[in-house]
C-alpha cells in the first residue's frame, strides 16, 4: 500500500483559500446560532418573562425553526463550498497546478457541471447510499483485517477508518466527475463508483493510518490536559471553566478548520492517484450491483443519458412495406 500523504498535504496547503472560505462560512453560521438563541432567550425569559412550560415551549419552537431552516441553508452553502474545493483539488491532482483564481475556478466548475444545486444533492445522496451499501458488503472489518493482518487486534481502528473514509468518499466520486466533463452526470457517477470498487483497499488503508495517528495524538493530548487540570485546581471554578472553553475552541478549530479538510484531501488524492489509468469494466459493475441495490439506479440513469434524445423537427422514418406485404 502506497501512501499519498505528501502529495495530498501539498495540495491542501495550495488550496488554503477554499479551506478558509469553508471555515468562514461555518463560523458565520455559528455566530448566527449564538445571536438567534441569545435573542430568543432574552425575549422569552427577559423581555416577556415567560416561565415554566410556556417558556420551554417557545424555546423548543425557536430551536425547531432554527434547526429546520437555518441548518438546511447551512448544509446547502457548506456543500457548495465543499464542491468548489473538490473541483480545485481534482484539477491539482490531474495537472499538478492550482488555478490562479481558484475560488472563481471552483465556482464555475460547480455551476458548469450542475445547473441547479438540487441536481448536485440528488447525485450525492445516491452515491452516498451506494458507497455505504458497498462498504457494508465488501469493506467489512473482517475483510480489512485480512488485508492488513497487523490490525487484527485493532478492530475499533478499522471500523473508525471505514466511517471516516465514507464521509468523504462521495466527494472523491465528485472529483472524478469534475475531471470528466465530457461524460453525463450519472455516467460519470457510475464510472467513479466503479473505480472506487477497484481502489477501495488503498483508500481505506490510508484512512486507517490516519486514525492510528489521531488516536496517538489524542492520548498525548489527554495526558497534557490531565497535567493542566491539576495545575488549574487552585485558581477557582471561573478561571478553570474559561481555560477549558478556550481549549475546546482550539480543538474545534483544529479539527473542523484544518484536520477535516486535510483528511478530505487525502481521501480524494488517494482515490484519484490510485485510479489513474484504470477504466470502468462490466465485471466490476456487476460486482458492485450485486452488493448495492441502489447502484442499479445509477446504472439505469446512466443508460438513460446514453440514449439519444430526438430533436424537435426530426423526421420519423417509418418502415416501407416490403413486396407481398400489405402497405
């Protein structure tokens, strides 16, 4: 198994404008949540002075409104930003270069491939389902243990690797779609899934290495926190709470702002590099179809794209009667 961490890290650093953009969107929605609930709490318990079940009901209603509408918008915006980042990563892996104005480049790639964002979501949801079904059938813990015998005693790590990779694999398929603009949307999705069926071992193997490293770092971090906790014991509850709040903020920023997009870049880079030169084949298609019922939908939609659509004004040619046949 060849690791592509170095190449992925270089691409990650060169696409930092997209990382910053995604982080900025996340922070903006976090501040919106703080502002929203701050106003709601002030109105419910401060200005109006509601209490008891009425106040809790009003707070619950505000939560449902925020979760149902604002979170949907957040998911929509973040996914479009993530898709733009994927387009730039794919271009960098393919050409070795990053576009000069990569933010505009990513935006144009997304709007060029998907006229409507709803089309992007529709493909993404189907692709996620296929990957989940395929991983459950093929990339099981038992099979991965056979692939990497050293992990026989580390079942939890392997399971975590599968889960981690699965959260980014739909974006790896999206990267394949961006690199093959000549193909229809569903045809490119089908071929991308087939190539994952041929490269799942190195992709999941790379994430297993990442999980091992993350767990080692976590153990070291917990040991440091134990020392810090002991040192803060004499400073009072308020100071200790403030310190833990700052530490929690740094951890959140580190994971969501840096580690998560880096892992995404590793998964996409590994998939694209490992699948380079490979071609989709009917044998692998059948292999995936036998293990994912949803993949048949992808095949069906790809076949529909391949069928020529009649253009307005095309003449319909009728069969001429043959000799001896009534006209």
